[in-house]
C-alpha cells in the first residue's frame, strides 16, 4: 500500500496534463510567461484573494512574505512550536528572531500563548493551518490588530480550507502556499505562491522575487520563480481540487466513523466553524510506535508529521527549551501518527487500514 499515490492521480488526468505540458514546450515559455500568469489569476480566484504572486516553493513564499512585511534584524516573529521547519527558518533568514508558541488541542498555534510571548520587539505572528485544519486565525488576526503586528497564514497544507465561512488566507496580511507534489494541490516538481489583498505587498513581492524587477532593479531581490510546466500542470489540477477535497473529506469521515469507538486512539478533532481539507489524517494513538511497527509489517505505511516539535530539534537546542515550555506540542509529538489518505485511495484499502488498527488494539 502507498501513503500517497501520485501516479494514480496523474492517470486520472493524463490527457489534460500531457496536453498542457506539450503546450508549454511548443511555446517555450519555460520560466514565468503566459502559463504562469494564467495560473496566478486562477489561483487568486480560487482562494478569493485580490493578488497572487507565484514563486519557486512554499518556503521562499514565506521568506518573500516576511521581507515584504519589512522584517529586519532583531524583529521577533512568533511561530508555532509544532509545524514544518519552513515556518521558522524563514524568519531567521529574513534576519528576525524566532519565538515559539505552544499548540492548542487542534494542532494550531495557541492564541493565548502567542499573546504571552508578545514583547516590545514583536513584529508579527505566523499561523499554520496544519494538516488542513484552520488554526484559530480569527483570534490571531484580532491579536495582531490589537498589538499592531502583521499576521501571515502558512496555508501550505490547507488549500481551500475555510473558517467561519471565509477562506483561509483571508484573515492575515499575506497567505503562503506550497505546491510540493504531495500537497493538496501539487505540481510535478517544486512550486509556491503567496496571496494577499494588499496591492503594496503584492507589488513588493513580485519585484523582490524577480531580482528587484526585470531591467529596473529598484532593489536587490532573490530569484524565486514558478516555471511554465509547473504552472500549466497546476492550472489543470486546480480545476479538480474541489472534487479532490470532497473525496478527502469522504475518506476522513469513513476513518472517523470506523475508528472513533476505539478507546486507545483519538480521531481528529474539528474546530468549531472550520472546514478541514485533510491534507493529512492524523490520529493520536496509545503505544503509537508499536502500532506503526504492527502496520508496517502488514504493508501499511504511516508517517510522523512531525516526530519532534521544532524547539526540541538540534537546530534549536542551543536555546535550551524544555518540554515544559511547550507542554501540548511535547505531548503531541509522542502521540501523533498520520494514516494513508489521498483522493484516489480505494475504500477497500482504507478498510484494510481500519481492520489492522482494530486488530492491533484487540478489537474487531
Ligand atoms: C510544505 C510546507 C512548507 C514548505 O513548502 P515547500 O514548497 O516544500 O518549500 C511550509 N510550511 C508548511 C506547513 C508545509 O507543510
């Protein structure tokens, strides 16, 4: 069994994707160009944002966003303890100082802990809609406004998710996306984008990501571009994203219906008002590592997203954080396990996963 089967998805769209690739080759628009412009418009529309600036990957989208927001040396930016390292490393790359806040019980950053971490040097907050479940973006946006901070939403795992009826990405100053192949909207290589409703931020980001403006160079920038092949492929896939999202939700509900009575595990909790897009289906499990071994022996792959919360990784050990500083993130890292889930997954395969989990815990 596969954790994610990207080839299965390609086969469902083979003709459309092959035609899109051929079109890019025939027009030789390999870097930026009409396919990239078309995708930026498509994606802005899909996410209900005024502007979309594409770039090389989701990590550089975060870096470009932080530079567009004016992060400079010594500025503190508060980020979740439990996320992928792009969220924090880009703060350091921009010259800022990473300040971690603990997670809440939905794997989002806890607004109460964020508020405790605000100092006179704090410039902004990054929230992450981890696993596809919106974090408490409304509370974070309110905090940011109250303290005069920026708020960035890392939407790398949450394309098309919503909170209180509004799309993720619409709560903050900038939203960043990744199109890494296995993300809910994935390219056949790297890709990323930021969206915003601010013309000034969009203009800066576009200049900064293209060497400070082609021919003009009004400033030094970086080289962070989406290529034509990825853009053309993404435009094709974007047309199917809401169908795939529905399929993910059906599969997630099937898992939850058939696992929720097991006392030794907890199925994903839903935040009130949130529309989860299930980038990952993450349960909390007793004897988690033994469960993973048991499943692996039966050809069922699982993943840990992520095995260590950021403050406890070698990259940050010099700061001397202990588990007591981030109790919920510390607890989560020992319990979480991601089960296989992707739109093309068969119900038969899913039933097999359920059966083996039940047999591990001695149920039936
Ligand atoms: C995937 C991911 C990123 C980075 O995206 P890349 O395209 O791999 O650079 C950033 N943040 C989160 C939460 C992610 O899951």
